[in-house]
C-alpha cells in the first residue's frame, strides 16, 4: 500500500521540482504541466476510480494503453530532465560557478524534453504490442527420447508465460499467439503463470482461442501472482475447460513410447500465502516432488525465478522455467527487476549443472504496456538424446 501511494507522489514531486518550480513560463502553462503530471503519476488510482482494479484493470484496452503511455512518458521525461540537470550542475562546477538553485528550463527546452520523452513512450508502447519473438534452446541428456519408429525428432517444449489475458488483449491477438505456438509443433506446452488479469468475463474470448493449442502431451501451468489477485476460486472451474492442467505443488511423469523421460513439477506462487481474505498454500517443491522417480531429470515450473539456486541445492532440479520479470521491460528497469528477483531477469542461466530459463512474457500487464530492447517471447526447448 505504501508503494501504491508513495510511488506516484515521488513521480509528482520530481516532475514539480524538475519541470515546474523553476520554469520560465506563464502560470497557465505550469498548471497544465502539473495536471498532466498528476494524471500520469496517479494512473493506477485513476484506474481504480473508473471502476477497474489496480492489479487487474478490467477497463477498455484503449484507455489502459493511453494511461500506460502517459505514465511511461512521465518516467522518461523525469529521466531526461534529471540528466540535463546533472549536465548543467557539472558544467557549472567545471566553471567554478555553483548554482544557488536548480537550473531553470525555458519553455523551448521543456518542449524538447517532452517531445523526446513522448516519442520514446510511443515507441515503447508499439514494441509491447508486437508479435513475440521465438527463442530456441536445446538440452542433451542420454535419457531424453531417441529417434525411433515412435519418435523421429527431439522432444519439444514450448514455454509461455505472462500473457495477462484481459481487456488489454484482443481475441485476434490471442488467436495469432496460438498460431505461433502451433507453428513450432510442440509436444508439450508449459505455462509459468500470470495467464489472466481480472474476472473471467474479460478473458473468456481470449482463453477460448487456447483450446486450439496442439500439444499431444498436454498443456500444463502454474499460477502466478496475478492469478491470486484475480481470485483463484472464481477461476478454478475454468482451467480444465480451456485445456490447462495446473500443477499446484505437484508433479507428473512424462513418458514417450512407454519410457519415462522426465519429471514435470510445478509450485504455487508466494502470493498465495499473502492473500488476506483467502490465504492458500505457498510454493513447496518438496511436496511437489514427493514420490517422484529420483533417476529422472526434473523440469520445474515456478512463476518467480528468485528461488532457483535454493531449489537446485535442495532438490537437484535440472531445468527451471519462470516468468514474472517480463524481461525487465525497459533499460535501467532491468537492473532493478533483477535485484528483486535473485539477480535473474531474462534468458538462460546456469548454476552448477542446472539451468534456468526466464521468458520475457507475451503480452504486457494492462497497467504497464511498454518494452524497449526486451521483446516479448515464446521459448522453444528441444530435449535431445546424447549421441
């Protein structure tokens, strides 16, 4: 709660001290800038006032996208303005002329800052709406399926995460996403959480498209934090209808041609125990692997990547698949996201003889539609037998 109040206040205060307080312009211009900054800073609270939820917005896509673009605009404007301040301060120090007050912006300088920031925010929004890139990884193990009459290609996993299906995603986008998945001819599809945002009524049409996923060994999923924000009890009856099998601190054994190939395990999200109204079982890998064949490699689905090293040390996980970070989304933000996720943010990591793959996500959460140099992804993993 402190973050939801403190964060917008910080943005508003920064915009005031950087752009408004020392601006050489008419009072009406200053008030206009203040009102824009107010709306951009308190975007989440405006969503709430309009009847949406801050964490699962449930408002028209166009409105969410516009508010997100305005929010990102203010963030970049503050960053650019701050850099200019530092430049002027250093320039003054070099000339042994120290400022008694912060440097002033005139209206033309401020216009240049705002135009640049707005252009960046539009580009970030555009990047967030593009089709996901396909990223490939291969792993070799003697136990993985060999080419035979039963199976003539590597066992293929498609890993997807963070689709955030809600009012921010259209039915056509969901259909295109499923087409991209099927084009990769997966044997199994693994979904590491944040599948939806909000109530079923805003995601039913999009989820209907997921029935068309073709994966002979099934579609498996774990919940992310947004599943808990969106009420797991309300959503519980829907997953099987749309073709998902949830692994809540549970596992199954994947067999190919009657041969056990790997253990697929899933854990719940830590948000489960943080829900005040209906706390649920948190992530428990020991329980998830209870009774599993210890000779098989373990592929683990965990929405958050932060516990990767602990899971490897405690349970000898071969490969962990995660999401949650969205790849960091923006330059500068990546480092902050990594800090809060055990140092992991995007792509492939190795620890001892184990691996972690973090997908950048597919669609963006309706509250923050922005990407720069961090494209959305579909991750394809081939399991190959050793020669």
